[in-house]
C-alpha cells in the first residue's frame, strides 16, 4: 500500500471513530442554531415549515445514536414524527445537491469539533 493511500485510510478510520463516539443532541442544536442564525428555542419549538429544525432533527438521528423517541423529546414530537422528518430529508438529499452540501458541511463541522 502506498503511503498516500495509507494516510487516506487512516483519516477515514479516524473520522468513522469520531462518528461512533456520538455527538450530543445539545451540540447539534447549538451548531444548527448558530449556522441558521436562530435561537435554540426556535429550533426546538414545535411547528411545521422550518427546514432548519428538520435538519437539526435529521442530524440528531444520524449523529447522536439516540432513538427516535428520545430525539422527539428534545423537539416536542413523537418517534414516528422523527421518522417522517428523516424520510423527507433523505429524499431531498437524493435530489438536491446544494441541500446535500449544506448537510455535509454541518455534519463535518459536528464530527470534527
């Protein structure tokens, strides 16, 4: 294996390890609130039509390792509501490259913090 390949593999392993270490939901809310210039309360408050809130819910599910019910407790929704948000975000990720880059930026910011 070439040195360049080994370094790349080592970097990917370290990133995977950071993901396994889990990110707290509080950290996810804090980073999303800062990125979208919203308060914590605005992100966790129930209500439809706020994409930044849906993104915070999605990242909480992907990065925290918590169950839907636990994430729902933070955001004032039930477990099935969390699942619905996840499905909606995943659908957008498949079709909208600008949206995908935004999510990747936030994810990278959270796992490298």
